[in-house]
């Protein structure tokens, strides 16, 4: 009985305050979409880290004719120097950091290059002897790059030691900034949402002050008086969260899963199932936001 | 049923107390008028019984319980034991007579069956048979007040507080309301009615508790009430004689 009564009160409250309820829905929708977008960016970063960190290597490039660095002053790498470098890789001091390594000859390098720039006219003008030989070293712990760098960059015949992770880090930092921006916008929008919910609840409480006054006098409990208002805000916010989740799912499914994945087949993208991870969090956040802000408002504007 | 023990209520430190050192006891089943001009403290008295306000000093007991010791979550239970009626009726304009009365039962979780059974019964007690489906604006002031009384007593409270219930009504209609309150009192409900309507008080010959400027100045069984205007009129001839 009391449940039916409370549900009836909620329905009438929502109807009476329709325009405000719609604005609460929209504001929570937008703010939670940004929260969700930030979450998805972070998931994407993690996904890419997992995908790439297994593959990234430290490349030890050896000197060629055209090398200009000081360490290559004596000309291209000799067989003796190459042997020395390889045995260093095998020495116990270094080997403990190395998961495996691979030698890439100039011919291999050209093949990779052609593959990578298949659509570019530059391919035709590059020959094998312009590309350096290299040892591609996979590390047990990619963070230990410095150790390898220290050991190898001073060896004769080594032109330069490159940590491919650095290139990725740059990509990740751009993505991190994007997700920070999303979080920033979300924060502002969430403040808007909280204030709007508070105002809506206040209006709602004001327009029903006769009812609540009588409820108080006949001894209705605090829960019966306040619950309709709180749930009104929570329902509006949850609708906003559902809309946000739907939009994120659509983006994940059709933009990331469809278009982006076609454009960049080599990159690991998050799938639409990752939205299943974010959506409950958004729903919870929306409900919590509305619940807390209406509770605080009611404490001030609805005496019980 | 209601006991005030040296109660003082101060709203504002700079003005005189709304109630000052009031000690009074109203027994179960009593019918008491609380009289005095506007600002004499009648409404404050009622607010203290309902725990809408805290007494600044002294203690208010309702049904043997010091209301100051009732935790806020138990206040609704206190109020379920007290019905209240006001001068301005406070009906819900968009609900029918029956729905207005039923509202008081719905919000404390009474079952639909109990509500269906009780509401017509109570409407009969206040003399509104057959008007269940009328809207408040279709009723006269006296009838609206009867609806308000029905709502106040539908949950069978032990106490009925009426704050100027006849303040907006003409004398004839007022007497009708008084007979309803009297009937409710006969059924065992303690009734406390604040009023400054001396005609009614003098007609009823019930206990009269008079407040003036927040002080208890008179407490008589079967008393009468000489309103401020009557007192003035009574005083005038003497002044002219001097």
C-alpha cells in the first residue's frame, strides 16, 4: 500500500515538473557521457599498452656508411664489432633483462620498410644499404630500457639505441590529455547536474508543500515524505545515465568497432563489451549524484 | 494526557517570551478551551504539544512522555496520536472529500481495505454522509472544516488539537462544528481548542484556560471567556463615571 502510494507520488511529481525533469535527464546524460568517454579512453590506453608493450622492443641500430654520429666515426660496423655486440647480449649481466632478441639485416629492414610504407612513393628511392642493421631486443621488463641503453650505446659499431616505447608513450600522453579534458568537462557538467537536481527537488518540494505539511501532521514517517522526492531525482538521473550508456555503446560499436578498426587493422581497439563495464558505473554514479544532492536539498527545504 | 511543567518558550531573545512559566495539565477525555487574544501564546502551546518547537525551559508531557526525550525519528509516532485542525482547513484542493481523508491513512501505510471501511464511517461522524466524491471547493466553509476534522480523527488519535477551527466561519456554522468536536470528545478523545470566540466558549461551558501575553491567567472548569472587546466595554462606563 505504502509502496503504491509512493509510486503514485513519484509519478505525479514527475508529471508536474516535466520540463525540469527533462533538463535533469539531459544534463546528467551529457555529463555522464563525458565521464564514460574518459573511462573508455583509459580502457583504450590500457588495451594498447597491453597490446604494444608485448611487441615493443629496444632497437640497437648499428653503423652504416651514412651514419653521422660520433660513435660511427670509424665507418660501418664490422663483423667483429657485430659479434662483440651479440656476445654482450648473451652475457649474464645483460641476458637477465633480455627476454629474446633478433638480428635484423639490411635486407630484412628494407622488407619491413616496404611493408610499412607500402602506399608511399618514398619506397622506390630507398635501398637496403641505406637502412641500418639492428638487434631487436625484447626486454623482460620494458621499464629497464636504461640498462640496455647504457651498455650498448658506448659499444663501437652502435649508432644509436632506441626505445620504441617512447614513441608509444607520446601517443598515450595525447590520449591521457584527451581523457583529462573529458574528465574536466564532465566535472563541470556534473556540478551543473547536482545544482539542477537540487533546484528541481526544491521546486518539487515547494509545489507539494501542502501535501507534505499534511503528511507531517498526520505522522507520516520521514521516509514516506522524502522518498518520492529523492526517487524523482534518482529516476531522472538514471534515465540520463541510460542514454549516456546507449550513446557510448553506439560509438564503441559503430565508430570504434566499425570504422576505426577497418582503418587501422593493426591496432587493438576496445570492443563494445567494454561499455558493459562502464555502463553500471555510470548508472551508479548518476543515482548516487541525484540521491545525495536531493537528500541534502530536502534536509534544508523539507522539514520533517 | 497533556502536561506542561513550568514551560517557557522564547523565540527571540529580544522580545518577551511567547509562553512564560506555564504549568497546566489536561486529562484524558477532557475538553479544554485555550483562550486569549492573538499573540497570547495559543498557537505556541499547540506547536509545543506537536513537537514542532522545543520548549526553551520546562517540560512538555504528551501521553506521559516528555516530548523533549522523543528522538526525531519517533516524532511521527507522536503525531499519529494527535489530530490537528486549523482555521484555514488545509485540504488538498485536487482531491475529493474521501480522498482527502484517505490521504491521512495512506501516508501512514494503512491497507486499502481498512481505508475503504473507515473513511465513510468517519465522514458520517462529522455529518458529511454522501459527500465523499465532492471536491473541497464545492463545499461550504463549515463542510470543509468537517472534512478537516474527519481527516484529523480518522487515525483515531487520543488527542485532537484545534487551532481556531471556527475562525473563518459564521456563528451558526461554528456551533455545528462545536457539536462535531463535542461528539468526538464524547467518544473519548481529549480535545484542546484554541479560540478567541467568546460566544462559543460561553455556550459550551467547558474548561477554560486563558493565556495573556504568554502567561496563564485563568484555568476554570466550566468557565466563560470575556473577550478583550467585552472587557473594554465593561470598563468604559466606569471610566466615564470618574
